[in-house]
C-alpha cells in the first residue's frame, strides 16, 4: 500500500481525466527521505459487470485503501518517480483501457474470458465447467470427427469433436500461417491458455496450438454447450486476430510507462530471421568482414520505402529473397511485426540488424514522417560505419535528394534501370560482398 502519512506532506499536482481524478503527493520524512505517490479516485462506475479504469490501475500495481487527499476518503495509489509525467500517463491509461476493452469483447465472442483471467473474476458455472482443464491432449480419442474449418490472414482454424475415455467435447485447433510466430504472439497464445501439440493430424501432422471445450449437459436445448462451442468457433475468422491485436496494443501502450499488463508477454524482441520459403536457397555464406557487417546482422538487406512505392519494393525484395538472401521487407513479416512497438523494432532493423539498407527515394519518402524515422536510423548507422557502404539509394525521381545522405553517394535510378535489373544488381552486390 502506498504511503499516505509523513512528517511533511505536499500536494504537487491534480489532474482530472474522463473516469479518474488524480493527485500527486510529495511525502518527506527527513532531508533525504523523500518520495512521491500517485493517488487516483474513480469518477465513473459500472453496474454491468464490466471493467473500469480503476480495475486497470489495480492490475498495474496500484493498491486500494483509505485516502486523505481525494473526495470519498478512498483511493488507489502507488509510488512514482519524481519526474512522473501525469498528463501523458492519464492519456496512456485512457488509450490502453479502450484497446483492452475492445480486445476483451472480441475474444469473449471466441470463448476467451480475458476479463476474468486478468481481474480475477469468477466464470459463470456452466462456462467454468466447459473450460475446466481435464485429462487428455485434445487429439487422441477413440472417436474423432472434423466438423468445421475457417481462416483469416494470420491463422488457420479447425474444429473437431472427440469422444472416448475421459474426453468428450470439442477441440479448437490453431495454426499460424507464418511460422514460427513472433515471441509476442507465442507468449500471448500461452497466456490465453492454448497448448501446443507436436503432430496435429488436422494439419498433416504439423504442430498446432489447441484448447479443449468439455461437453456439459446443461439441459438447455436452445443454448446448450454445442450451440455455445459452435458459436465460439464461428466467431474466430472475424474476431480472434483483431482481439489479439487489441490486447497487444494495450500491452505495448502501457509498456511505455514500464507497466506490465499481460504477464510473460514479451515485447519488442529483435526480429527473427524467419521468411517465407524461397524458390532457391543460395549456399551458406561466411559473414563478411569489416565494419559494414556487424556481428549481430540478421539481414543481408533491409528495404525502406514509402507506401506508393510498395510494388517496387516488393518486386526487389522477392527477387533478392528468392536468390537466397535474408531480406527485411515488412510484408514478409506480418506476425513478427504484430504487436511490436514499431519505432523500436524498425530502429533495430535499420540501425543494427542489416548489412545494407536499400532506400527507395521519392517525393513521398522525403515528406512522410515514418519514412524519415527509418531514414534517420539508417543515416545513424551510416555515420557509424565511417564511410563504409551501407545506404544504397534507388531513385524514383533523379531530382529528389535524400536528407542526411551526401549527394556524392552513388545511386541507381528507375529512369536508368528496370526494377528487375536493379534487383539483379543488388543480388550481385550482396554476393560479391559475401565473398569478400
């Protein structure tokens, strides 16, 4: 419980938000023993059984107790650093709460009771019985029947009925379309209670994630367990992936203040070198020597571009990848990017994790905020290389200059070469430097 008493007490700041009233208090017990505490009082309550921002703060380590600083003599409070940015914190909490609430609603339709898991609320008895853990692996049974399947851009879903031994009910199977899934997704699936099965017959004996739903005889012919389970599965194609995204958004939003919403969910890990299958794999190459190839390099080349030039970037990326090189192009990594703080992630890619950076220079590239952020990371790396090759400009328009990059740096132009030829030049350059 945060302190409320001290030899000297000073109210530092008050701030009102949509659902909470905040006050920062300075507590001083001696010349050197000084600390700051943040106190919050709900100004909004719900009778519908939903969550509130106060519930979220309690989840983040705020403790409840008597309070002399806020109306009502009760608050939730915790210790904070002296330079705590209260206005930004309140905006962060409001944003994260909206993301969390949306994610909870979406996943509830798929049969995941995230609210109860996060905030310790009891499940309805029938639901608790249907979702209770029992013996079995969700796959081995005397009787099995595949009943439904669906998919979205990220997952393939299968729904099977199994019966026999100690198991009677439905298995939900999940297979990410881009393997392996990112650390964020893997840890979030584990948090939701999904287990892994090494050789799932629903996916030609490839691995799957799964969960089991018990058949419970409720006597309700209109909304019994079969109707509930089928309704949950039917919602997956439209609700499951967006629900995961909202939870990860809320988790990442709160992480900017050092708070952990979802236990064990990893965030902003370095990019894994995992790419779609190539048509041809080049022989493994020794790591090139010199400053242009940091020991931690994960990619041979990273491609930075503005949205209107995506078709150009994709053609180059695909041809270079199919020639056997490791390419960072965002569309190759939908699951790996999902849920990450992209500012942190892309800085790691363009400043640390690539041997070269191809920048497709256009008027759109120079004018857009996000591409300028990528460019700054690449330029910082180029400066560190002390004149070694790193940035490889491809100009859509010869008249456009790239800020921060000397106009003496050699470039290729789409006015000179076709996209296919530029990809061939890049492949030749990557092969030559690998042999150097």
